């Protein structure tokens, strides 16, 4: 069973409304084990909606349409579906009475325009409206089917859950689920990850139920995501297949993988620090508190985060953190800042950032030059130099995750 999503509405093409409906439907189809290979948006134009429907039906078994079922003149999804079915529209009196009763229950009189919502393509089945005025439709087209649902998200979601998904699962016959897991990485480019995993991707290329697929998702300052997806008989079988595949991928990528699904770099660092019974202290210059903001967004951060110092001015670096006089954009300053924060806040781990965010050079260093200081109680402090691309804000944001990544690697390193 192959399904396709068609979202109707000129406002979607103009970017005036985000198309969350298609995302929801795609997710629910996957959870039901129904393949969805295409999602399309089309404006409120009769000929283009008809073309989009015919194109979708030529390559898919079921088409899920949302939008264009309202009472106004630009709501023409019903008419387009009827044209594709090669039938006329018939007014359904029972639907009309439900619409009229819904208005009456709210103390309002139904507008004549709302009567259009009771027009049904001949041969179609009505999905009763329960949360709005627009009914849904189940429209047979040969041995294929078109489902039409309102564009209002909560109305669409209710019909999807109550009527569309059960009917799709019945038509599909064999039960299945499509489940995914995302491995989050930092430190390698997408091309480098693809090269490392190329043998595994090739081995999986035969596909089929129970055989995972691997995809790469570039996510900007959040790194590269490696998505594992599998179609399986049920959730337990899918989870087992993903467990096995994740283990193989981790063997190839190693410490580049820092988290799974929604796990962030800061939560991964927090787990390592909390597991040792330690606390983290921060000293930030060019990041100006961005690292601390990310850290405190982790639930339970108070268990392992002592606090931070935003030492932006040179004199603050000296008077508060004890940084010796001299150039402030240097490895020595980064180390001293990390040591000063750790000592001041009585923590076992210190992390510091200093550098040039731009737009101009400072102390002879071009924009994007960053030094990360690391200090762990009982160990030797160190500084890591980074050269980061982008404008001022991008450099600052990339410094945050780069600094946390450097600390994570230090915490994972064997104790000498």
C-alpha cells in the first residue's frame, strides 16, 4: 500500500501558513506501516488540483487530501475530486442537517454558503464531521481511493485517527509499522559520514521489510543526523532491528555519535558529569552566556551545573577569574579562564570560551578564531584552537556546541 499526501491551499505556497498537516499525516502513515513516497502542495486552482490528484493516483494507491473543504468560493477540493472521479456532486441532506444543527448549538444561524459543504461526489462515502462543519470524504477511484479532510489541523487529526487510518490499514491487509531512530553526530562533514557508512548503505540497498535504511540529514549548528528507518511487523520487531543497526553504525562512527533522537550535546555532557558526581563551571567571553543557556535547558541541570561567569571585558577576566595580563585571545587565556571558573565555583570541571566572533579581526586573529579551555580537577588544563566559518552569530552558536563537544571527548578519554 502506497499513500500520498496532497495539501491544498494557496497560503501554503506563499509561506503564510506552515504545512504542519503534511508532517502529521506522514508521521501517522509511517506508524501504520504505510509507505508515503510523495507529499505535494497545490494552490486553490481547479485545474491544478485536478492535475495533482491525477498525478498522485497514477503512482500511489491512496491519496490523502487536506484543505479546500470550507464554505467559500476558493474551497474547490470537492469539485476537483468529482472531476477526477468523473461524477457529479450530490447534496447530502443528512450532512446539511448536521451542519445546521452545529450552528444552532452555538446559537448561530447557518450561512447559505455552508450548504456547499454538504455537496458530495456521487459514490463517495462521508466521514461525519464531529469538531467542525466540513465533513470528510472517502472517494473510490477505480481500485484506488482519495480521502479528503479539512485543513483545520485538529479537525483533520480527529478524522485521520477515527476513520482514515483504520480504513487504510484494512485496505493494506498485512499489518506493519515504519519506525525511525536518529543518531546525532558532531565533528564530521556529511560527505565524510557518507563515505564511512558507504559499505553498510550498500549492504542494505536490497531493502524489504525488516531491512533498515540509512539517510543523512544536515542540521546546521546541531551537526549531521543519521536516520535509521525500518518497516517491520510490529513495534517490537522494529525496535529490535533498529537496535542491531544502531550498534553496527556506532562501531563505524565511534565517538562522533553523541546522542539519539532528541538527546542534545549538552544533555550528553551532563550525563557524563553527573555520572561521576561532579559539577561543571563555565567561563564565557565571545559566547556571552550561550553555553550556560544551553546547559540550563537540560532538565535536572542543577544536579551537575554549578554556574557560569560571563567575562566579556578584559578586566573582568583578570579580576574575577584571575587571568594574567596579556592577550586575551590565546590558549593561555582559555586555560586560565577554565581554571578560574572551576576554582571560583568549586567545581570539578571547568569549560571556557574566548575568541573573535567578528566582524573585525582582534589581536591579529581573524573572525572565527576560537580557543576553548578545559580544566578537570586532578588533570592538566588544555586549550583547543578552532577556526569556525560564518558570520558573527553563526560563529558564536558553533562555538557553543564545539566547546561542549570538546568537553565530552575529554570526559570520554581514558584516564592516564
